[in-house]
């Protein structure tokens, strides 16, 4: 039986990955280490609490004493643990440095000293490249992060590559485009739009809404990670993208159309500082070398996502409160 340590497994992508692995494989054991910060939700994996293959540990990846104990007895480590919200990084960069840089450094040191044979997958982001007006970034392109969040993720990537080169760590970096799907924290664009529209509240859109992102359904991302664990090459970087580029305004309008809501709900608000115009990744490498391709179109994925949020109000109603029902530009209100 393979033993996988998933860090940040109570978050959006991490919990979907754990669910994907436990549903796909019977001969696997998952240890979920999560600090239970603002993006974590124990309800994300409540149905697995009594599953013998699943163990939860509350803890922080920057706690070296804890990490060195846990890594000794696992075969694979997938690191989803990170502060991820760009707006929050603008307001409070320090917590992003601690989680996203010091945390990854701590993981690498624990691996180097206590389990150098472990396979380590560092979940990075397309934002490390910065924006691109034409074409798409490849894995070897230079990094030009725009926010404290993306800068912290880029720094972590550099540490991972250095440990591969210097200490021969079996590590791989993945960089994925914008995920969407069930269990995503309500402050993110798609769940926020669905929830607010369902309540007939104004839907805030930054600036002109022309910022472009490539959107991927979260289960396609999970499948890509699973494939990389099995077939990925040590020291490599893999871009993961679906080629479903949409402006933020297109995303919001699509959701409103599918929910039979009027576009008058859209409210343009002051843009956030350093807002990248367009992200785009070339995922030829993972498609050709590992045989991965996405299964879900944006239209199908967004329909499933809308249905999930409308049918699982119990999940998000416990998160939102009066303060986050009144959005303001880039500041920490929903």
C-alpha cells in the first residue's frame, strides 16, 4: 500500500485530490496535514473521517519538528499547503512568505535529512510567470511574478529546483491555471458569483472585467497530478492547462446565463493593484510526454459547479457572514 502525505488537504484543490485518490484506489493510505487556516474546511472531507485509509493531522508545514516525524514513513508528498489569495497577499504579505517559502523550505529540509527517497510534488501556479499578452508560457520561460503571492510561489519553486540539483531530491513542480469546482472558498470569483447571484446580490467585477484566465475543472487537475506522481521525471516542471481562456466578464456572464439571472447584477469595482491582464500556459509537455488531456469543457464544468453550490448551501452558508456580503475593491471583504 502506498502512503501519501498531502499537505493542505482541507483546502479546495487538496481536498478534491484526496477524494479523487481515495475513490480511485483501494490500496492507498492518505495522511492529511493541514494548519486549518482561513481556506481550510473540515467539512470538505467529513465523509472520510472514519475511513481507515485516511488520517488527519492538524499542523503547519513550517513546523520542522513535526515535518521530520511525518515524512519518515511516507512514499509520496504532495504539497498543496499555501496562502493563495492575491488580495490577501497585497494586504498581508508576511503570512505568504512564511507559508509559501519557509514552509516549502522546511519540507525540503525534512525530506533531505529524514527521507531522501520520497517523491515530492510541489503544487505551484501559473502566476509565477506573470502575465502574457500573446502566446503561452512554456516551462523553461523566465519568471516574473506580479504579487506577493506569486513571488512567494516563485521563490518556493527555486528552492525545489535547487534541492533537486544540490541534494538529488526526487521533486517535481506543477504549474496549473485557474481551478474551479466544488469546495472552492467563497471569496474566489466563480463561487462568489454563483452564491451572490443565487441571493440576487450584486456581483463585483474588477476593473473592466477583461482580464483573461485559462479555467480548468479541478478533477482534471487532480488527474494530472496523479499521472505526474506515476510517470513524471525528477526535477521537471509540468504546466497544466485546459485551453479554456475566458475573460472574467465572460465567466460571470456565463454563470448568470446558466442561472437565468440578469446581467444587471454585474457591478464593476475598482481594480486591484498589479492585476495581471492575461495568464496562459502551454501544456504540450504533459500532453505529449505523459499522455494527459482534460476531460471537461468549461461549459460542462461550470454547469456541474453551479449545481454543486446550489445543492450544497449547508457548506457555504457556514462560511459567509454579513461582512463578506458587502464587497469592496481588493480589500479583505467578500
